[in-house]
C-alpha cells in the first residue's frame, strides 16, 4: 500500500512509497482503512527530533477511517465502524485512567513497542504507534474511537489531536471564565482551537498573536477581538488592560521565548497555560522568586486536559451546535502523494490546516 516514511531524523521531506505493509494485526487490535489525515505541527517536531522518535517511521497521528478487520477479543468495534485514531488511547486500568486523568495514560508510548509497518522486510513503527500517513493502519482497539455518522472524516481527523488539544486547554485546563481577557500566542491549528474555546467560554477580549499576517487575519474570522504581531503584544496588552495584564495567556508554540511572553502579559494572580510541545532540554526561563511573588498559575495542558473521549464528545457537540467552526480551519487539501506539499504549507504559514485525502 502507499505510505509516507521518514528515513532519518532531521530529513525535511518524506518518502512516499508503495513498498510498505500494515502489520501487527492480532488479538486486541484492529485494521483501519484511513480516509483522511491531518498534518499537525507535532509531526514536524517528530521529524526534526524536537519530539524524540526512533527512525525510520511512518509519521501522522491525526486520522479517521473505517474498521476493516477486527482481532480476537475486541468487543466494542465491528467491521464498518467509523473511527478516529487516538494517538494516546486510554487503557482504563492504570493510575492515570482510574483517577480520571485518562489523557495522561502511558499506553500510547507502549504502542511504540509494537512496530505496525513493514518495508523491505524491516519492521518500523508508526508515529506514537499509529502512523496515519498511510492507506491502512493496524492499531490497538483502544486507539480506534467510534465517531457519529454525521461527522465527516476530515472533521474527525482534526478532532483527533489539534482541535481537541486547543479546545480542551481553554475549557478543561484553564477553565476560561465569561467576561475575561485572553491572549493566545501561536495561531496554528492548536492556537486557533484555543481561541475558539475561549470564545465559547465567553471571553470578552481575545488577543491573537502570530508573526504571520494571514494567520492573524484568520484569527479575526474565528473570533479574536484583536490580532497583533509578537512585537506589538506588550503595548497592546498594556493598552487593553491598563497595564495590569490579561487574565489568561496561552502559549501554543513550545519555546522558552513565547512562554516568557505569555507570562509577562498575564496579570498577577492570572493563569498562564502552556500548550505548545517543546524540547525536553530547553529551560523555562522563569525564576523561583517571580513565580512565588506574582502568584501566576502555570498550567501545562496535555491533549485537552481530560479523558480524551469526553473531550472528543464535547467538541462534536459544540461543532453540531455551530458554536465552533472546524470546516473553515481546513484551508488546503492534498493527496497522500503530495504530503511534502502539505509540509511546505505548514512551514511557511500558508495553510492553517491541510487535510490529506487518502481514500
């Protein structure tokens, strides 16, 4: 079948090949024919090595399709079920799952121990045990979560990671309050989703920040009240808040500099929500003294900050009600054979979200 492979960490392009097979089918696993995949910035981070991942591998962790084969012992899925691929599936047994924090379950990392592709006789993994830049994928049954019939595959693919991460950061982790002021730094798919979550929560002021002008324009269409470049952030917040700072600042880039900017524009006692996944080796650049004296809450948010099944369902209901706009987030489509064009679009900021049309 056709799939895209990263041969070496640091390569900037993927090798689209037909000499690959989806393997590892067996008890507790399902085979999914993918229809749509989304390109998330975390894919690029895994390619570059910012997010460590053994190469070679098949990237892609946002995807949706239909179940075509079910392994022994799988009771909750059947052939023909429409599913979204969950790259961090809950096991419902570990301490994180049983304490209500299933989004922190480590089963997704364990999936990496089961290579689910083969190329030229060599076993290789999909990203986070998934690998959605392929026509088919074999995953743990827990990683295939059913979606309602009225949710298009392209919408489901976005819900699989970026939208859930952003909406959940605003509603589950930071719990934005009505009438509050918000800054969102970084206006990719996650940042725009944070923005939409803050709007749903009733934020009165939403300042969107990005160096790319077309992304600032998009932010205004999705509900930002102001959109500025990073250089304009400090003066804008000072003017809007009277110098006090905003109630909530979200960092959706994953660098120490943008975290510093988010911290600095938040009022004393406010909330700084860290959503961007950066390098494990970069220091935060915050001091013990300022953390205590400012009493700003520093809240990391991982994969929506709640059981992903609840957040998926919440996002679907908001989409159905017209409270969030997911279709307009899809600015480009490319076939699987054009995956490198999608990567170019993301790197240049030309695209907000590119959907990979597979089948």
